[in-house]
C-alpha cells in the first residue's frame, strides 16, 4: 500500500501545482495589466482578488463532492476545465474580460479541498501531517505563475501565454484520470447530510478555519499582491518582482511539509502558538520602505505561514479523518477568503493614505487574536500511558473548548 499511497500522493501534488498555477496566473500578470490599462491600486487589487474569491467559496461544495464521489473523478474534471478560461483570455484579455474569466480561473483554487480528501485516506493518522505537508508543496504552482507568466508574456506575448497553462492542465487531467486511484473506503460514502453535520456539531472546525484564514490567507494575499507592491514601492520590473515573489512562494511551500512533520512530533497547537507570535512581529517589518528590511519580513513571514499551513491540516486529518474533504472544504474556504480581503485592504490603504502600513498593522493585530484563540484551544495531542502521542477525539476536543 505504501507504494500506491506514494504514487497517488505524487499525482495529486502535481495536480495541485498545475491548478494553483492557473489560480495565480492573473496575479502574476497583474503588473503588466496595471501599466497597460492604467489601473489604480484598488482596481488592481480587485483584479487579483477575484480568482481568490471563487476559489474560496467553491472549496466547501467541491470538498463535499470529493467525500461523496472520490478525488479521482473530481480532480480529473477540475483539471480538464482549466483549458476554458485560458483559451478565452487568449482571445480577449481586456480588464472586463479579466474580471469575468477570473472567476473561471478561481475554480482552480478549489483543488486544495479535493487533494486533502483524496490524499488523507491513503495514509495513517501518524503519517498524515507529513503526507499533507508534501501535498501542500503544490503551492509552488503559484510561484511558477508569478515568475513564469511575465517571462512568457515578454517572450511570446500575453495572449500566447494563457493557453500554455491551460494545455498543461488538460494534459494532467488525462494523466490523473488514467493513473490515479481512490483509496478503499471503510463503509459506504456518507450522505450530504452526514457530511454537513460535522460542520454544525464540531466547533473545532470553525476554530481551525480562523487559523487557516490567517496562515493560508496570508500566503495567498502576499503571493498575489506582492508583485504589484514591489513595483509600486521599489520600482522593480515585472520580471524582477515576479522572481522575488517566486522566492517567497518557494520558501512558504518548502516550509509547509516541515510544518506537517513538526506537528506529527510536537503537536499542531504548539507549533501554531509559535507561528502566530512570529507573524505578529514580522508584520511590522513588512511595512518598511527599506528593501532589506522588507525582504527579511517577507521571507520570515513565508516560513511562518508555511509552517502554520502544515500545522492546521495536520489537525484536520487527525480530528476528522472520515470527513476530511468536507472539513478541508470549509477550512480551505476560510483560507481562501483570507487571501481575498487583504489585497483589497492593501489597495484601499495605499490609495487612501499613500502607505501600506495600516494594512500590515491589521495583520499583526489579527495574528495576536489567533494567538489568544490557540492558547485556549484543546491540546491536539495527549501523552498515552506508553509515552507515545495519542490523538483525542473530535468530541473530546469540542467538549474542552
């Protein structure tokens, strides 16, 4: 089973990377569109936030579909759909078209919930943190978009760059459909009502959603808006800004499996406490007009956000193995919404005050709020009599809230 599990983990991780590249495509090209169409900071922030919005709201229903019909079918269909908005944008990429088809690209962002439900069933609880952390490496797809899309646009034009990403998605849809397999289920699939019940009865789900709103939302928000911010503050070229943001994404992506691995050993709650303390301080570095200071803040935030992402989904797999897709859908939706609002706040802050500082102050305050919640949440692991970590049940965790 180990070889089959690893093979399916590989297929899902690549699928996640491909869909994430499409999800971040407009953000990677946003600096070009900002110049081409003379957009304000607020108009640009709306442009990059639209795909994030649909990718957020769609995660819950897609997660429910995954729990019901299996990740192989849902992932294959999702990948195949990627060709549609990219071909449309190759024909017309006016500002209005970018807003419209941004919703189509946003559907690709729902893939996260599919992969969590698909991958978690292949691994035992003690290995889920590491496995889901590895799956999260697919975040690097966004790095490919923010770095590769401007380079392709400069070489062959914006219109030709879009379908290249769409064709990659279509090819991997075929690969995934042929080679991927769903893990054997224990019992019949749960009904829609049974899957939704966990969202109503388990308060821990909502607590994890708040944490992911910050950790994944912060990753997405900075990933999609940093190209614009860096050009605005430091007058970088689109290619230079894209390369720096690609570095941010790679660091955050590399930290994610480390976060899952560490959570398997020390517990997700303990790791999250450290993450929130770090983010509260690093937010103040991000508001600096000094490139070295801002770089330290950005890379530090990338590490903290990546570790936090791995920790949150270790807890999802640990507490909710039977409804992983559904819970991942809600938690992932919260994370996606966390990526939708900050770019808009950054744009409004810049237009209203001439500075991004107020937005980063809000980030620091929100991190401190999450720190307080993580401090009072139930322990994610307790020591069994043998001294080995043992998971507590979701109901026990809920009762201790």
